[in-house]
C-alpha cells in the first residue's frame, strides 16, 4: 500500500508488510513518544481532529501525536457544536474542513460515514471509529501491543491464541482486530460472548477464509483457558436501539482476579481497548487485577501515541525527515508505570 496521501479507512487496506512497515517506524519514534526527543517535522501543518462521538484515548492521542511531530490541532468535540446541527451535509463539512486542515481524523456514529466524508475531502482522512464498523488505528495499536507483550515470553503473533470477550457484535475495535489478526499464520481465536452479541457472520466468514481457527462459547472460564491474550470489551450500550436491552448483558462476562487465577496460564496478557465500564453492574474487567503485571491495558493505551505518530508520518510522507529537526527535550517527567 502507498501510505502517502491515502485515506486510512479500514484494515482491509493493509497487507502484512504494510503493518510491519508501520510498526518499524512506530518503534523508531518511541524516543519521541517517550518524550526523550522532539521534532518539528510537521511544523505548520494542521490536523482537523473531528469527533462527533465521545472519546478520551483516540482524540487526545491523535492530537498529542500530531503535536509531538510539531503540528497544530483544531478540534470539534461534539456534533452539536458543529454546523451539522444546522443541517449541513457531511459532504459540505468535508469540503470546508479540508480547506482548513492538512489531514483529518474523523469519528462519527454512523457506519460508513468516514468513507463518505473522505469522498468529499481534499486531504487524507483517518477513520477514528465509524459506528460499529471499524476502528483501524485501534487495531494497529492493539496488534503492536500484542507483539510487544508476546515478545517478553519469546512468542510471536504467528501461532497466537487469543480470547475475545464481550460485545463482539457492536465492538468496532474487535471487528478491526479480527481483520488484522487474519494477516498472520496459525492464529486461534476464542470468541466469548452472549449468543445475541456474537461476532457478525461476515467477520467469522472472513476469519475462516483466512484459515484462522475459531471456537465460540458463552462461558468465560472455559474460553480463557490456554490462551496467550485475553482481550476484554465493553457492552456497547450506545449502539443498542433500546438502551434497556444493553443492561441484560452487562455483568455477564466479568474478568476478575479469582477467575483469572483459577483458569489462566501464567503470563496470560490482559488487554482492553478501553474505556472499561467500571460501574458495579457492568465491571467487565475488575480493578482487583490492577497489581497483575500481565494487565497491559495502560501500556496498550500508551502505544497509541507512537502508532498514531507513525500513521501521520507515513500518510504525510515525512517518515524519512523526522530526525532532521530533532533535538533532546528540555524537561523531564518521570512516569513510574
Ligand atoms: N479505545 C477508544 O477508542 O477509546 P476512546 O473512545 O476513549 O477514544
């Protein structure tokens, strides 16, 4: 794939070599994401960071990544504060915003909306999540995390055994993750969800066509035995037509210290795209696992910076120029965890 000038809309665009290229660049950018060095390679560039749905990680890490490359960020943080609320079309919004920005990240509640927006945009658009469809940058940072965590135990993504837990029907992070895992060899996925929240058939068909081994169960204890990674997800309440229906599924699949200790191999890594729903009735990933060194959720969120920096550098074609304007930082912050 030619990253330069491309929209990044779906993991469908990626081959394994593209993923590896991005990861190699992300690794080389870690001195910047770790705040040891700064660069001005995107000095003067403007990111339009357009979020028409709530976000903490994706919005802030895309913005911070652009700042760390020396660029500036302009934001919309809710549909109600934009002229979409006055009836302006997505196409007109794209025409206008792409006149003000060099690249745009868009999150929107409707499936396919980011692709539609990109068709009227004059600059590259990155999908920050479109409804329950896809969240490609999340899948990239998830796989980057999986690789790093597995390497601690001398394992690789080829041969990975992973359990995906929770709302596999509406979870866009899971949909993109399944696609990216299908690029690797001998992957085994255990799908753990209530019957009504099973992974959509189009996704299971894709995985089967790529020789991914699938097992499905509604039983958490059974599903998390003999896996390298447990990837827990939240019930996506915002996607249910009737919010009361979502309540039925909250708290059904809840991973805690007792269940982990009784069923998991030592070193089984725990991931979650976050946010986790920590309210008592949901609590899909209990805080009693906080001291477990295999809990990778905050390392996973941190990895979003170098992955998103790498995406910007490749799409804007500056990946070979980062060092030219690089220098050591003047400040020092200790991050213990
Ligand atoms: N993982 C993720 O997309 O988090 P936010 O909704 O906070 O961006």
